[in-house]
């Protein structure tokens, strides 16, 4: 009886393993066309399959590996560090990102992501941004009516900037906002706050969303 129970328990654990894998968010959707059920700034989980058809395009940024993929057509299966693509074409490039800190738990992405970057000991930010115009993923604060985001300088006196951001993200590049290289900033939505530093060599111009990501 004990042996049968042990085997049964092992079978349950094996059956549950794919679900656990599928629950782990692995990549950020940067651009998408021709695929239903996802939009820019959604997170996709390892194990998920997406159909692009003949002409669909999907651009992904992998949180762990800092790998940017541009996939055209076919069927995409999300991995932990890169995708498996059947019947389509994929181009890959490594981009600047704070890969060690761009880790989201299943619970954190239950509502398109929540706060994942926090201040480390010594009052230093955990996440580093490689563009002068960060992209803020609003996570659980996303709404059609819009969330109020306040961005303030932490290391030097400066006037806070306030934005109303409808939807899932606030893209400072689209808003025409450029921050200062090396600057330490805090973004706040109500009582929820996240700190980030602009890299001293941050680019001023187009950059992958993964290189600019700050997530609530």
C-alpha cells in the first residue's frame, strides 16, 4: 500500500510539473501582429505556444538571457531563455538589460506583472536602465482609465514629473521624455514605488523595451 501511494504521489508531481513550468514568466512582448490574446508589454510564460500564421510578427525580450527575438510566421513555443520556432523564421540578438534582476514570479505576473524591482541595501537601486527614456510596465496598476505615475529624482533636487498612463505601460520615449545619464530615480503609483538608475552609457534614441524596462 505504501509503495502504491508513493508511486501515485510521484505521478501527481510529474503531472503538475508542466503547469509549474508554464506558470513561470520568461519573456516580455515588445511588438506583436498576427497573434491573438497578447499585446505589447504582456509577459509570456515558459511552455506557452503562440501561432503567428504566415505573416505574423512577434518580438520578444527574454528576461533571464537578455535575448531579443524577432519571429516571423510559424508556431512559437516560449522557453526559459529562448523560443523554439516551427515553420517560421527567427532572428536573435543579445541586448543590454539588467538580466539578473528582470525575474518575475508567477504570482507577480498574475495581473500582467506587479512590482519586481526594489531598493537593495545601501539605498542603491536594483535595476539599471540602458536608455534615457525608460518604459514602465504598470502591472496591476494598468487600467483603461489611466494610472497617475510620478517620477522624481532621488540623488539630486529636481521637480517631480507626473504622467497619466492609460493601459499597461508608460513609454517615456513616446512621451518625449529624457532622463539624465547616471541619475537615480523613483517612480511612484500611489504608495507603490520602484527605484532605478539610468546607466552612464545609456543611449539617447531607439532602444529595445528590454533595455528600458522598469516594472511595477
